[in-house]
């Protein structure tokens, strides 16, 4: 979808308690085996949903293989429903040296059972590996289930889909604010590509930018003070930044015969990666937040679009090679480029998970697009959402 947005720009030109700080080391080519046989799950639907969600979260984390007979880690505990609440207790131990890694109780209204399971999964991941999980995060995306391109939200496992907009128009390019409570996106609801913000806590929408021409690509700096965006108010689509408090755009690029798109901030907020076709094809460039001459980053692939700069320092993008789009990750300093193995489909619009290991992307086959989880270590792509419309432009929330 961000690729399509770039084309439109071109057209505009013309909690956790851990009993001991014990960690289990995990090499990239080996999963930690977990024995689930010690878990006692009540027969009610709420308890079953909790455990099924927990199991799926642990698999999606990429760290574990699950068994009901043996394992390096033993999970003990119980899950039941009492008085309108799900109550769970979970202990994680390592039989080899009897180390207790986690012992924690959980309770929440039955209606929030999936959120409770996500929290427990994140606790287990961190207690065993020392790495924070992503199960409790959200993914914003564009979906066509209602007929138009609207903004949707789902859990990190693709479940819990809910529609955020009803513009009956075209929504593109969702991006999160750094606190995780605001979503920025472009909508054609008034007939023009204007920028909006949704406050998820209040459920209200606010206008952000509605200059003449194109207003798109809103990306908020890590400190939450500055917005990068693409405007065509002065002619062709160019990169601008502006303070969220003062709101006066500062032009960053001067490419009179090219179009810019898809800005994204570096984790330290000192640089911006964006797309420009100044070389004749869409490629990635990096510019200092203080301005100056942009530096071309991408060198492989006939096109490189939809960049996302991860907390791990690597930039993911959709790279076109041999007629298909692949997810590539590029080191911003060395230019080292790695293509993630896929299955022959088109993979576009990658967005990093907060764990810096996983990505979510749009997978398209025969004009049908779904949401897939990609693991940069060893697991194959996993379908999160497919069917019931097309699902595009995912954006993973911060923690």
C-alpha cells in the first residue's frame, strides 16, 4: 500500500515478578523446549480461550517449541473462571537445576481474557529468554472488509479485529505515535488526501494537515515532538518536518524533478529515511533531521520502498527483484542488505515488531492480500489475517 502511495506522490508531480534473574540462553538456530503438561485448564470457554491464546503467543514468539511430555522448561499452573473473572497462576521452572524463573498470578474480567493471556505470554518470554515479548502490542492496518479502505486495529496475533474509521473512502499509511495511544494516517474522506490523528484513549479524530495538494506520510519522532510528512503544497511531493506544538512545516528536500514518500525516523531521532525517485526509480535515502544533502542507501533491487527503521538499527523495506517484492533489511551505515526467505508471493509494507526480531508484512497472491508474520531468525512466514477482504499497510505499535 505504501508503494501505491508513492505512486500517487509521483502522479502528483505530474509486569512481571521473576523469582530469580535466571536466564536461558538461546542460539539463533535452536528453540527452547517447553513442557506444558503441568498446566491444569478448566473446561469453561474462558479458560480454554486463555490457554489457546497463550500457546499461540508462545509459538509466534519464535523462541520455543511446545510439548506435553518433556522439555527444558516446565510450566505448572492452573486457569479457571470464577465470578466473572479469569484467574490463572503460572510457574516456569528449569528441571535441570531446579531454577524457578517465574511465579505469577493473573486475574481479569472474562471479557479481557485474551489481553490477560497476552500479558502472561510476554511475562514467560521475558522470564525465560531475557527478551521482551510482543504479544500485548497492537497492529494498525488498512482493510477492505467493509467495502472501502478503512483503518482497522488488531492484536499482535491478528485476532481481535476492530474497525476504527467509517470514511467510506480511501485510508492509507497508518503510523503510530511513540506513546502508542495515537494513530496518524491519510484519508480522502473530504475528497482530498489530508492527514488525521486518532486518539485511541478518547476515541476522537483530529485534523493534522490539510494543505493544498498531498498531505501524507506522517511519522512522529521518537521524542514525540516533531512530525515528518510529505506535502505537495509548493509543487511536487517533498519531505518536510514540523514541530507538533508550533506546526510550521520546514522543507527538507529540493528535488524538483522527483517525488518523495514514506518518511521514517531513526531510533535516536537524528535521521530520517525516505523514498525518492530522483535516480529514476524509487530508492531509499537518509537525511539528517538538521537538513543537508540526502544520502542514497539502497543499491540492490530495481525499487526499494516502504521503509521502517527498527529499534535494532536495521531498516526494513519492500525491495523489487526479479519481478517480485521481497522484504529486505538494510544496515544504514554499511549498506549490508539481506533478503528474508519467502514463498514466491509478493511481500510489501514491512513493519518491525518492538522485539526487533519479527516483522509484519502484506502478502499478496492473485490480487488477494493478507497479513503475515515474518521471523528474521528462522521461522517461516505465518498467516495472521487472510480472507474477508484485503489487508494492507500494517504498522506495529510500540510497547
